[in-house]
C-alpha cells in the first residue's frame, strides 16, 4: 500500500516550534510521506526560539523533502491532487482569520485553499493568544466547515493570558488518523 502524503504547514507561532518538530518526525517515522510548507514569516524569521535556517534544516532533514515556501510552489497542491491531508501546525490567529475569510495570500493559506478543492481533510492545530477573543469567531466558523478538523486544544496560560489557546501537539498523529477517516477527534476542547 502506498504511504499517505501529508502536507505539514507551519505558521509563525515560533514559541511552539519546539513542540511541532517532534510531531513531524513522528509522522515520518509512522510511514507518512510529509511535504513541508512554511509561511514567509515561519520560513525566514530568526527569533529567540531559534534561527530560521535551523528550523528549515531540521524540517527538511526529518521529511527528506524541500520546503514549499512560495505561493507559486503551493498552487499545484490542489490541481495535481498532491496531498491526502494537510496539517497546519501551528496555526496562528492571522492564518485562522484568512482561512475563515477565504483569503489565500500566503503559501499556507493557498495550500489550504488548493487542497480543500479536492474534498480532503485539513487538520488545524491552533496556537494563538487571542483564541478566546478575536480569533474565536474564526475558530467557530472553521469548525463548522466540511473537511476541516482540529487537533484538540486548551488554554495554555489562563492566569497570564486568559484568551490564549494552543493545541496539544502530542495528539496530532491520532487527530490526523481520524481526520483521514472523516472524523473529528473528541473532545475538541481540553
């Protein structure tokens, strides 16, 4: 049986990259063919959470595939039916808003739009400081869309950041299995 091909897109929630890298590695170890995709910010910004080149090198080493980091690179995903599923982890509030509004002006959002045209699953792993504020309406809208699934998420620091929520990235492989079956992992809110 041919291995499933999974697009794995990262947005600029840099503080979660250390938790996302092991999940990319787990997916490849589980036999998935992983195609990495990064937003311009995620691909090219050095932060206190690491140098962009280090993140890119680790992702390409883990997947054995070059990163798609341009709109032109993401466009063929849908027309060529390249992916069985697409994961966005971490998915920022900015990307949530664009997805909910149908805006496809980054490699990640265009990959999602292009992929969804085929009726295949999109799995979102939220990481945003305004999940329970401005981003809440976008999360709600996306949870209502066909073929869109969420990695279960929870408040990550309710005393310091009461509106912030982040996915439990360790649940990503199981959430992906279920999304490939057309099922949402439960509970969504941890």
